[in-house]
C-alpha cells in the first residue's frame, strides 16, 4: 500500500466514517430520549406506541433496514434516499431504540421521593424531567451510552454495503488495487481501535462531569497510577508502624 493510496482513499474514508458516526449518534440520542421518556408515561397508549417502536427497531437488522431504505423505498414510494443519509437514518433509528431502554431504566431508577418533591413544588412533567429526573439519571446513562456509541462506530462499516465510501469501503478498494490484504485490514483494525479509544476517553470525561454536577464526582486520585501510589504509601506507613511497634 502506497502513500498515495492512503491519502486518496483512506483519508476521505476516515472523514466519511466520522460524519456517519456523529450524525447517527446525534439522531440516536434524540430518539433515545424521546422514546425512553415516552415509555415512562402514565398513559398506556403512549407507552404502547413507544414500546412498538422499541420492539420494532430492536428486532430488525440495521443492514437490512439500509437495504430497504436504498432499494425498496424507491420502488414503493418513488423517492430515492441518498445512500449516506439512508445509512445514518438506519443506524440512528436502530441504536436510538437501544438507547431508549437505557433512558427508561435510568429514569425509573430515580427515587420516587424526588418526583413527589417536584409535584409538591408545582413543577410540570417537563419541568420535573428537566430539573430533577434527567440530571440525576444522566450519570447512570453515560456508561451504557458509551458502549452503544462504540457499537455504533463499528456498525458504520455496514454503510460500505450500500456504496458509501467509508473506511471499510476504502480499505476494500485499496486491497483490490494493491493486492495486499494483511496490511490494509490491519490498518483498518488499528483505525477503528483508535477511534473507539478516543470516544471512550471522551465519555469518561463526560461521566465525571455529570457526576460532579450532582455531587458524585470520584476522588481526584482515581487513576491507576494514583491508586498504585496510594497503595504503596499505605504499605510504607504500615511498615513504619510495625517497625515502631517492634522497637517499642
């Protein structure tokens, strides 16, 4: 694989992958909060309809949904989807359904006393969500959202099957042009790992910030090096006490 192949194929593919990931994640977050919130409604019809959405998109394949949007919709409705938009829509709707369960579970875990306090203060349902329930539930949502975001990143490789020139599509072109499979796919694995690692670190920072806003921030010495240092210092202190006790 030459430098020109990397510049002409991989770099544009990386940019396409970033765009698909960002736009799909934004759509998924909106869908997750809307459907997840509706599934906590007191009205059974609202819970029923939002539950249908959840079961429908959780039980269907993102890849098949992409094929349906690109190849079936034009035949049925005489309207053509741009392949990239079809990929973003399929991924966003699917992972939004998964995320709605995260939102529903986190909201359900908020103590009932908090909601009752909001009712006593005269807050509307929207005000209770915005001021009481979501701020307390958000820190619990971030870790599972992190997992879904990583899965979404890896799921963007599916858009290559509908001719979207992402990293996977570019890797296939480079493999055909250079006839080198091992270095091309090794580089592709490394790129996905790097992106996943960066996203994970970013979500860790977001989780710390969310917990700090409700007074649940972990101690500053929460890193591996800090824990090892504290453990070493504790061992030295214990040794000193033991030596002092022996001398005494």
